[in-house]
C-alpha cells in the first residue's frame, strides 16, 4: 500500500475546496486519454479515472472551461466506464495481491467500491482476499462498505472480525455511534452471531487498548434485535471505565483539564452577586445581608432566579446543554452515542455550580430558621393560588428533616410526578380533581405537560434559516474578518455589525461576498449608497441570535417589537411556534436526569428508585446527591410553573386573536 500522491485526482465531496486543483489535473489526463487505447494503465490510473468521472457525475467543472470545452470533456468522460470496466473484468487473481500493494492509500475506498460494483470479486480467490486482510486488518472498514463483497467472503470476514482487536469499535460504530467519520453504511456477514458480537465486545473491554469513550457506549448501549449486550458485559465496561477515570483523576494520566466552582456567602458584600474566574475555577460570592434583609418566603424562593440564575430573563432554564456552548473540539472530537445527551464543559460546570448553590443555600436558610423544602411547599400549596389563581387544593408533600437521604428521595420522587399531573389537570380542565389524578396511572411524560399559553415557544425551522444563522452567529464564519477590523478579532458577524458602522462591502474578498449576497438576496442586510453594510431589521437579527444561542425563545417574554417580528418570521416559515410547559431543551434536560427514555447516558433517577435498583442504602453520599438533584429539579419546575401562570395573567387580554390563547 502506497502513500497518497498529492498530484493525483481525488474526489472528496461536492463541497471540497480542493476540487479546482483536482479538476485541473483531470483536464490534462482527459486531453491525453483515448478510449480505444487504455493499454498501460495501472491500478492507480484506473481508480483515478473513476475519480474524474465522479466530478462530472456531480456536475462539477472548471469555471475556465467554455461550453465547447465542457461538452468535449463530458463526451470523453462517458467512455471512462468502459475503460474502467475492461480493467476490472481482466483483474488477475495471480497478481491481485501485488497490484493491491501498489494501490495508493487515498484510493482504498474507491478501489473496493469498483471491485464491488464491477463484481471483480468473482476473479479473486478467498485465499488472496484473506491474505490481504491478514496483512492489512485495518482495511476491514473499507471492505465492510461493500454489500456484495461481504456476502461473497462472509466466512473470511467473520473470522477476521473475531480476532481483530478493533472489531468492537466497528460494531459500536454501526449500532451506537453518532457522528462517526465513516458515516456510510457498513455491512456485517450474516454468519456473525449475537454471541460472537458480545464476545468481541467483552474481549475488547479486557484489552489494554480499549478507549474510555467506547467503554461508555458499551455501558449505555441500547438493545437491538441483532446486537444485545448483557448486563454482565455492561458491568464489565462500567468497572473498566471507572478504573480508567480513576487513573486520570489520580494523576497517572496526562493532559487532563480540571475545573471547579466555589460558593461563598459574605456579610457587607458590595454587590448581591459577584462572579470571578481564578484559573479554571469559577468563584461565586453572594451577599448574606441581601438574603437576610429579603427574608419573606417568596423572596427566598426567587433567589434561585435573582441570585443563582437558574432561569434567565425569559424564564428559560439556564442549566440545559446548548449546542452553542460546545467548543469546536467538544463538537467533533471523541465518540458518542447517537441517542446520548450531548454536553460539554460549560454544562458540567453549570451543573456543579447549581448543585453547590442549592446545597449551600439550604444551609443558609437553616440559619434563618427556614428550610428549603418548606419554602418550595409554600410556593406550590399557597403562593400560586394567592398570586395567580391556581387551585387552592393543590398539594405538595415534602420529606421531614429527620428522614434519611434515601427516605427523602423516595418521598420527593413521586411528589415531582404529582405536581406535574396536577398542573396538567388544571390546564386541561381548569381545576384539579384528585380522584381523577389517582385513577390516572403511569408516569407523565415531560413533553406532555401542557401550557396555559398557546404558541409559547419559538423554534427555528431547520433549512429555512440555518445558513443565515450560521453566517451571522457562528464563530466559524469569515464575515467578521474584514479590513480594517481584522485585528479586533470579532467573534462573529453580528458582533462586528454591533460594534462597527463603517463596514464596506468592497473590502470583502470575492469568496466572502458570495455569503454577503446571500444575506442581501434574503433581505437580512443591504448595502447603502456609501458601500456600507447595513442590517435591514435588527429585530430579526436579534431573534436569530437568540435562537442560535439558546435554541428556543419565549414569545411572550419578548418586547412588543420582537413579538411582531417573530410572528412575521413564522408567517415566512423561518420559525415555528409550539406550546408546552417546558421547551424542548428543557424537556431533554429533565429526561437526562430522570430516565433513559430519550438518552442512553441518562442518570435514570426515577426508574432506579422506583424499581429498587438505586445504590445500596448504606451509600449515603450517593442518595444525598440524588436528593440534591431532585430538589434542584423541583425548584426548576416551580419556576417554570410560575412563569406559565404569570404569562397567562399578564397577557390575558393581549394578542388573543393572533396567538390563539387557551381559556377556561
């Protein structure tokens, strides 16, 4: 196998920026090619002709070609199939291994594709095929792309997969991995049984080269009809993963980024909240005087918004994982399940901070002769009724202070379910019928909890707005890189537009102007008489920025001008409205903690405590952590319930005809 040659034609994709260079090379080859005389072509020449054909099959040509040039080359390319076909029909088994060893590595995938499509495998003996994979076991992925080759050599492939030390990674890429670089379909021989697959996985776990990312996939893998990993093997993966993690945190592995949070409550603090960064640790400082001064129950409850920022100014939960918070490496590096809750360092740090906040705040409240549980109980049982007209028979039970951590979890877990069911009955009927609630069996899905307010949330319509959103907001866009502002290193195009008023269209390079013209053609920006780039509607751009950063917006929490613009965007199918208590990112957040219905890496707290599969009763720390999570989720639910009730009261007589409100 030879290294790739940069002066060979290679078709990567229709979007590949090196396509122009390859087409220039293809032009010279086509000028010399004669359909009647293909003598002397070697294996790399033939595969190169196939790559040239792929450019033309996808309608890609050099811009310098005239129409007559294009027609001439198109006619020549039509004959390439015959040239390629003749070569592969005459493939000699006796020299197959030798020819394969002469193949350029960059043509490996294309070669096996041609062997498959031209059925040249009929001329290749099983012994030679086996010899090639024995010497090049890592080429098995390329082979598995080809359905007919897999069928022809199924026994040889099966034998290799059982012995190859990376076969488990191949299996997981087929059944579990999301964003696998080889995003094409892989075929497995039908003689590879489920027992074989599990044995391959188990051997991989026991090996020295298993990756921690794959260990997590094995531990959290879903059941498939033809790929079932037993609980015993999952446990093997879990224990091996923990061993590897312990090595990292014990300092026996290098390149580990450590971070943390600290919480402090201070008397005579200058501000209510102060946040600072010390290395990779975030320090939060809160005014103890402010908390003591505003000590009525409602104010103590509202500190989760005012001090701790559990929700933002639109009452969206801030603790959810967001795509916009993922770094470039977090987005594209590593392996993850296609049904995994995806998060990065920002989510982990916020989760640590929010847990530390609620834990420490509960202790501060005790010094004020209050308990966090009693405050949350007061909010649901009494305050919602007094302030928003919520039914006065609403009822939340909280654990006693003397209960063990395990007992507290077992008390609060069903109560979480109960208040959601109560709210659902209220939205649907206008009142809470506890007899009806008792009859309603089974858990209530987070996504099925309704809102009092129709068209509550704004989501982007994928496809309609994606390109504009990326051009305005992505840190990968090049529209922020323009003279004379290059040295200011603006993060994205919006940041440039917000800070500079003399952005000249003519200062952009041609490849940048194509993107600007797209924004102009779609009425996002315009160029004034002085060649300056201007935003046509800042309201629209603000909404786009908000959706990019948060993935959802609250229609009712926008000022009037933004609400009007959002409705226009909905009419243009750029966005769509939906109504539910929790937005989709919030639903995903709750599902991650409570169950594994949506995400294989979910904590599954609800089911583990319901079915008695939680940690041992003696593992107090684990139960205390679970209880802390439940308290946090309960607090977030109450904040979302209050927002929904408040919107209904605030907007009772506004926009009824436009927004199609629910009434009772």
